C-alpha cells in the first residue's frame, strides 16, 4: 500500500470514529483522530461528549511516547484556542508529531486556519483537504450553524403511497409501522429541538419525546401565532419534564401567553408580522441558543413555509403501502411551492431501505 492509499485508509477510520459523537457533542463538531506509523495505528479517539477531551487528546493519550515522529489524521483542523479544553494544536506540538493530515479547515472564528498555521510554524508538516467532502457532509449541521447562525433543519414525515399525511377527516395515527416509529424516536433522541405547527399540536396532542430517551433532551417547539396551545395539552402538562417553547406572534393575547407561562411553557414572541418572517426570526433565535439540529415533524403548512424559504436541509420520509385518496386529504409539504419542475429541489446522498412494511428515504437537500 503506497502512502496515498494509507492516508485515505487512516482518514476513513478517523471519519468513522468522528460519527460516533453524533448527538453527544453538539454544538461542537464531530471529530475523529487516528495516529499511525505506516499501516500501524498506535492511537485513536473521537470527541465523545460536549466539554470532554477532544479527539486528538484521546488519541495522544493512547499513543503515548510513540506519537513522536508519527502521522496524525484528524477530520477537522485542530483547535488553537482555550475553550472548555486546552488547545489541541499545542498538545500535538508537545507530542512532537511529524505530520498532521487534516480533512477540513475549521471555520469557527477562533480557529479558522490558526491551528494549521501554528503547527506549520512549529515545523510540523500539514496536509489539508484529504476526504474533505466526506468531512463536510458529516459536520454539515455544525458548518451551517457557524456560517449562518441558524440550525440544521431536518424535515420528517410519514405518508401513504398516494402522498397523504392524514385523511380528509384529519386522521393520521398510525400511517407508518412500529419499526419506522422506532427510527423516529432514535432521531428525536439526538436532536436539539423538535418543532411542530399549531394544527399538528391540536390534532395529535403529541408528546414529542424520545422513547426510550436518547443522548439529548430536545426543546419542544410549537409554532403557534395566537398562543392557542391548551395548558391541558400533553406538551404543556409535561413542560416540567422536557422544555416547551411556544413561538407566538405579537398578536397573541396576553392572557393566553400568561396561561402557557403559568403551565411551565416558555412563550417566545416572534416580532415580524408575516408568517415567513416569524419563522426566520425563530430560526435565528434557535441558532443564538446554539441549537444545532432541529427536527420538524409537521404539519404541511409549517413544512411548506420552510420549503418556500429554502430552509429545509435534510429529509426523513416514511412511505407506507397504503392508499387513502381524497382531494382534500392533507399532503406533507404545503406552502406556495414552485411553478416549474425545473425549480424543484433535488435530493442528494439519497438512501432507501425497507423498514417492516414501509419504505424509508433519507436524503440531503441539494443547493
């Protein structure tokens, strides 16, 4: 195996390690690290939890004195500032590693090329950009949060084969099978917020919790202009166990806001007067709170508004082998939509699998 193949092989292992931090490290990025001498791996690690040791420190601890003169493969530029942990660039310098191969530069303002520059200034050979596309896909939510100040928006819905998420009478439970719902609960357990519209909250009276619990406890968000969520809803009644935020408009009656606040919900007032503006205002607020991944579970109006604003980044769709018919039955994505098929958003990195009787599609939205 030549050096190029070795580099690719070790970086692939580092990416696999990094992925194990999903749901555990946000708003930090997922990072994996491998330390090697030729084909021999002498240390490896990944960022396991927010505030915990970084991947490079984990790998250096295992490699010990053998790290001197070795090559380090890391999926993101080593940090060069003192945050919750000391800078990894200093740890690598002190270990006297010979070469560092980095998949991608870290756009975080306190790093952004500084880690690479520090290593190079110390005489360490640095290669940047190996398997960069894979690294960027892995940390796309982190990159969006740093670059735009907004969270990564994941749209999820279950629909019948004829594209309906409810019957003409509003019945929607259950469209998908038990195995599909287990995947949804796992997804809920790794995101920072779960969002629904007012009509979904009223019709389904959902809990929006992960069962069994995952590594994260999501903020439950109801987009509800008039603050009409009932204090007797399951969301409000469990607000002391898992936080609930009602995103209301300025026109929401003060009495309703106070009732929800008394029930333990946070009422956040979105200042713009139009629905699209309020949604963007809400996403900006969630970004300010450093929420990285937001799962949107419906309904059609909310998903349609996010679609029209081009704010959906990823989709998880469960297609059940059922037909319900009805011109007035609800479709998953409402809004204004597009006029020409050439304007349709293409999906990328599409994955399809059978889950019990259902078909599960997972993809990123192309830009």
